[in-house]
C-alpha cells in the first residue's frame, strides 16, 4: 500500500479543520471564563444553516458566513441562560446541544439527499476555509496575548470579581466571547456539511463538538496547542480511514472508535500532566465555569 | 474633641449626606466627611459599619441612593471604576483585585486607562517601584508572589496613575508588622507629594500612630470625627463600638496532662497556591490554650487540615492521649475527641445552603448520636441545633434558617458552639473571630477559655495578635510552613512577636 | 430598573412552581413554532399532551407510557444523585447500551437453556456492564483528573460502535438469515422481560424504576451518605471537613448511575426492543438528563417528569402519524423544556425587585 505523505497531510488538514475552528472558538470563550458545552449544538446548527445557504445560493462562502451568524445566534440562548439568568453552565451547555440537535433534525429534512455546491480550492490545492482556519491560529494567539481587548478578556476569565472591581463589563465580555465561539463552531460545522461530506445528514457532526472541548483542555488553553490537538485528531481520523480503505482485518466499527478513544487517551495524559505538575496556578482560567453576579 | 474638617488645606474629596440601602440593610446613612490634600485620613469602624460600601461608592462600584460627592471642585459621581480612575481616584482592595495567572505588568495594565506599550510600561514599573522602595519584577506571575509583594503590585498600579485620592481598604491585614511599617513609609512619601489618602482599618494602634484625621462610622453613620493622635486606643474603640469593651475572664485554668502531641508533621502543598508543612512539632496539655500566629498563607489552613483529618500524615505524627490518629480521617478523629473549626465559615465549616439543623450533622453526627448505623435522626439534630442556638446566643428565627442567612458573628458562634458542646478533648480553631463584630468575638473568645477551664486543650490559630495575646498561655509563630518553638505569652511584646513572624516575604530586599 | 437580589434560602414554592411554568412556557413556544411551520398549534399541543392519555387511540398508547417512562426514571434517578454531588455523568446513554449488551450476552450464552436463574443473572450482568462503563470516567477522574463530562460522553460514541460491532459480528443471530441484530429475546421465555399485568405496559423495568425512586428517596433524605452527597454538591470543602472522601463519592455516583442505566438497557433489550441492534441507543440516556433536571433532582419530581417526557415521546409519534409533524419535534420540545427550566430556575435563587432610582 502506497501512501503519499503530502496527500495524507492534506487529508489531515481537512479532517482537522472542523475541530480546529470549534476548538479555537471555545478557547476564546473559556479564556473569558465560560465553559460552553454546547459546541456540538452550535456546530450542527452551523452545519445545517451553512449547507442550506450554500445550496440555496450556490455560493459556498455565503454558506460559511450564514453558518457563522447562525452559530453566534444560537449561542445567545446559552448566554441568556448563563449570563442573564445565571443558570448552571454545564446544564445550559447540554441544553444547547440537545436543542441544536433537535432543531436541525427537524428543519434538516428537506435538505437530505441534496448535493452541496463545489468548493473552489485556494493555493496549494487547499481550500480557502482550511487556510482561514490556519490563519486564525496566530490571529487568536495575537489577540489573546498582545491586544488590550484580549488582556481584558483574560482578566475577566481569570478573576471576574477583580475585573469587575476594576470597572470591566464581565457580562458583555463573556457574551461577546461566547458569540465568537458560536460563530467559529458554526463555521466548523459548515465545513463538515459543505466541504467534507458534501451533503446534509442528521447528527452529522458526530461528537466533533465534544472532541473540540477535549482539545481545548489538551491545548493548555493556548492557540498553538489547539492546532496541535486538532492535527493529532485529524491524523488519527485519516489513519483510521486509510486502514479501513486498506481492508485491514479489524471490524469497521472498531476502527471508527479510534478518534473517540484517542480523545480519551489524550485527555487522560494531559489531565495527568496538569494534575501532577507543580507549576503554580495551572493553565485553566481561574473563573472557568463560574457565574458572576454583582449587586450595585 | 474637634469637629468639622481641617480648613488649612484644600479638601481633595468631600461627601455630604451619602446614603445607600440594600434589601434589609441600611449600609450608609447621611454620611458626610472630607479628606484634605496631603492628609492620611482614617475611616474607622467595626466589621459591617459601612466602610467598604462607602469607598465602593467613591470608586464607582456602587451608586449612592442619596447625597453628593465632590472631587476638588467638580461633582464626583462615577458611573464605573474607570470613570473614577479617570477623575483621579485609585483604590487598593482588601482582597486584592489581582489576576493570579497574569504577570505583574499585565495586572498593572488592566488597572490603567491607557497603558503605554509593553516595554515602556515595564520600564516605568521598574522605575516607580524603585523610587518608592518597593522593588517589583514586571514579568513575574502573581501566583509566585507573597502577600506583601501582591500589595506592592496594587500600590504601584495606583501610583502610575498619579491619583489625587488613594483609597486603601484594610491594607495591613495581610502584612507582618515590619511590612506594615514599610507601607506607612510609602504612604508618608505620597502624602508629602500632596496625594490625599483615605485609609480604612479597624486597627487602632496603626491609626493612632500614622493617620492625621479619623472619621468613625457605626451602623452606617458618622458618629465622630477627630485627630486620632490625641486619643487613646480605648477611647477610639469606645467611639467605634459605642460602649466600653467587655473584659475577658481568664481565671481558673490549670494545665493538666498532655493531650495532643504533634511530631515531625510534614506535608507537601495540597495545591500550587498552598503551603507545605515542614516538620511541625507541638505539644498541648489539658486546660491549656496554645496560640499560633502568622501572616495569612503561611500554612494555617494546611495545619488545621492536618489536625482535623482532612489531610493524613505519616504514622506517629498526630497523637491524641497516646493514640495515633495520623492515618484517620475527620470522622474517626472526632470520635476520638479531636475537633476543629476551620477559618472559612461559609463553605468549609458550614454548608451555606443547609439549615443549622442540617449543619449539625456535618460534625456532630457521631459524638451526639445524631447518626446511627447511617440513619439520620432529624429530630435529634434539630434539638442539638436548638441547644447550640440558645447556649451560644445565636440570634436567628430558628434552627431551620439557612447558614448563609446568618451574620458572620452569629454563624461563628454557631460553628464554635457546635464543636464546644460536643465536649472535645482538643479543639483546634483557625481565625475564630475574623470578620466578626466585637460582641460576638468576645463571646467566642470567652467560650474557648471556658472550654479550656473544663480541661480541654485548645489551639487557636489566628492572625490577630491581640487576640492571641489575650487568650493563649504559650505562643508560637507559623512561618512558611514551619512552626517556631513556643514561648510563654506572659510578658511577650508586639515587637518580639513581629520578629518571630518576620523574616518572611523578602523584607531585607524591601528595605534597600 | 430591575434588580436581582439573591435569596437567603432557595424558595420551596418556586422549586415546585418552576417546572410547571417551564412546561407551560414550552407548550406556548412549541405552539408558536408549529404555527410558524404551518400546523394548527392547539391541535398539535393537544395531540402531544392529551391524546395519548385520553384520545381515540388511548387504549393503545396508554401502556406505552410506562414502557417509555421506566428507563427514563431508572436512569434519571441515578443521574440525579451524581448531579446533586456536582458529578456530571452525561454518558448514561453509553452505560445503557453496554448494560443492554452485557445483560443480553448472558441470555445469548445461556440459549437455549431454561431456568429461573437466567433472567436475574441477565439483570445483574446488565447492571455490572453499566457499572463498569460508568467506572471508567470515575477512575480516570480520580487517578488523573480527567473530566468525567468529556470521558463519559466520548464513551457514548464508543458504546454505539460496540453495539454496531456486536449486531453485525459476534452477537448476530445465526438463524437470522444474515440480518444484523441478535436473537430476539422476546421469543426466549427464560430471558424475556414480558408485560407483567396485561394492558398496563408494566414490565420488570417498571418495577425496578419504582424501587429506584423509593431507594434514592431513602438515600437522599434519611441516610448520612445522601446528606454527604448533597453537601459535596454545594460546598465541597465542607463535605471534606465532614469526612467525605471525594474520590469515593465520584466512584459511588458514577458507578450507581451506570448500574441503573445498565439495568434500564437490559430491560429494554429483553423487553420492548427484544434484541441487540446497532440502534440500541435511542436517546433515553440523554433525555434522562432532562428528566433529572425537570424533576429538580428529587425522586418524586423525577417520577413525574419521567412520565411527562414519556408522554411527549408517545404524543410526538402520534403527531407524526396524524399531523405529519416531523419526528424530531419531540427533541426540540425537550430541548426547549430544559432551556425554560434553567431560565425560570432563577426565581428559586433570586428575588426580582423593581428599583426606583433616586
């Protein structure tokens, strides 16, 4: 069996892209102190909305734009619950995922069996959305570590009481960060339907949103770490597909477990490192998952 | 007693008729006072007197319901802290408003409206911190700093903005006496440049020796304004509390046999922010009160956890009346007679959402027979809660009230009462009167003395040196997880204690 | 201006009222959604919430209520205990699948033997399978600090693939003409989980659900372990101070909820589903999360919430048949219900006050 390294790498880039987008978005939300377990719901929403728009207009890029808007819009439900109504973030994120899966299953029926418009490829035979994802990595790194707004966002995520005491709007910062996370998850989801599978099927993101959440942990809450995690995941997926195609004597169902098992293994390794290392503070934002309420 | 404000210098800040209410609480009522240029002005009052609410209004965190404020000649009604900073108000918080995972420079940038570029900011931090004798490395992360160094970050953050009014909320509560002296030297320098300083504290001695004026608050109102240097600590305390302080009865105790022996107790830090315990040795006799002093974060919580059983230790390190408890958890230690009351009342010593009845089950299940073979005796728990409430004068509607609804003083009386009424052989308490009003503090202290009089051994861990001098027979200092040898409290001076506690936090470096 | 003021104690009246409010709000919002899709809203709501119980075909659909409610209640009872302690097992779906497989495996291995021991052995094996699947995230959290949320969820996807592998591979019915799926256990009397009282839909799973409700009520309100679980959920440090070992608690909660979910899976495989297929997981494990929250993590509430959500399943199927409503509308309904519930929950913890500015 001949495997051309370059073509494998290109496949890997493509397989990693949905997760990369979703995880980068969730990274920003988590750095602002919000744990949004609704990534899967936002991705599937983006997958359907983007596919519908791309199919309707014949323009895939318009599809990605609509997916971003849809992802951000549905994330506002989560923000309303957690930032306005101070609901538990874990439960609210789950609700968003269940709701997104149901909503898309309901509205997606007419789009089943329809083909997506062709994606034009960019430089090096890589499509433009893959390029966009790669460019987002340094951009988000720069935003978080070098910009004033990124500093405020990290401050809000690290210690919301202190950020509030210094006069920063914790709620606005968080709603914005979650909406950005939603837009990114939407684009990631749309990549699955428009550029990867090329059609719409119910529940097609198949846990990619949850894997993205695990990759944020793996990344130690840094943008380059997210890229590494997404590539690792992409590599496992491509390898698994290659083994399937090569007709290895292992049942297909067992091979297709590989991405999920790999995620668990990676999560365990990285959690163990964070747990047993003596580095002060740890990497998770200090206020992650906690709600903020101030009496005025 | 002189009333009114100092008219020789221009008032930098004035407030008239400030009022603020929260549901069920009148936090501030008709508060008027003024701070002059170059003046260190004390805001003095008990816990809950309304000091914090008042300064939060000046800093734009809370909006007043009534009243006027002026900064210089301009009305001062900041919509948020950024507006207040833009107007020239800076504030150092009691619980620091710092971001642990960020660097010193990033923390300072977050406290400024228009921070200069990164490199320039780093240079200016180094410059200003050098000028004031408060050395700081701008690229260090906050988690790696001591409490004293963290406060420097807050102060430098304020100084870089050249504030007209600097507010300091209980700044010395986390400092050793020597570190506090250093802080006052800095404040003097600032005042000499014309900055007005509003200094919040309930520590009478430091206010008497360092402040030019004092405004005294009680129950949200201004009860007096005076020159603190012209009054004794007792007179100031009387103004603050409204009556003479209650005296405590220390008589009638006799040291008996040894009840608790701690030998070579070591434990690595439980978290990255925690402190390791390093070879702690102590002995405690029946009827004795051992005081353990130290600045916050030097291993107090870890020591309490190692004694309560929340943390285990090597065999033979904790022995109660000859029985080795080091491998046992909290429940069997309680059954053996070793009880504890942690510092954090809400969330550690008590479950905030649970009623007082349910909160008795947290520690009194076995000794009071409230839990038998796993089954809860709810009626018995209620009776025990009622008996604690009446014996310790906990002022609440009834045992069904949730712990979080209690004031600090009432909850502390309940927590201490819950342990004391189980007749322990040894009781370990951490910060028994922290954030508690004077009446409740006196009651808690008296109950510890009474417990010792009945023959129990008591360990009091506290940052309040006056409290330790008042209660304990022997005193030792906890410093970076090491416990000093005990010295008899009789004849011990604050200076001597300061030396026992000191040496920590790079004091030498800071004096340069 | 409206201001939220924290209550000093959570309001019991609102605790009871919010689920009711949430259900009503979901009906209104769901009605609006159906109207927007061109369906008659009142008729749709009536079809979903009323007709299964009292409509023309009620004699068929009423027994279905217990059939659908039993697994929901069984799973939610276990989940609620973990949620109370702040331990988030969201992989009940996977534990349900694995329980179905391990329990079913006992029957397939015993086939065609007969004996009174077979069915109890299957139940035990199903519980053991669910327990073991739940213990994986528990141990990984205790040993390495890995998030039980993500691990338990990942294991759902793994379990689905195990089920597919079993249905196509080792457990495929040798007499099934190559069709995927195991032997039908309903046709194997020693292993079947039949309707116990004709016309009620009640099988052994219903009995187990009733026992689970009673047992969890006893645990949470009368036993010190339940007290410790509740303490650990709202104040972990206080629970440690009381003597709770957090690792033991994690293992207890995940193990218990896994065992209950596994039992639910077995009752389904031996009863209504009849066989192990690749579509063994039908979402009960996720819906049970909604049941647990809607029931306010209280056993009695879970009983009622389980019945209500079972009703939406049946009503949804009915609406699909009679009104051509999309099958997924039930999922949307359930998602909305959880949203409204979490939103209204504010009222139990805060008072809303109107503030007059000076």
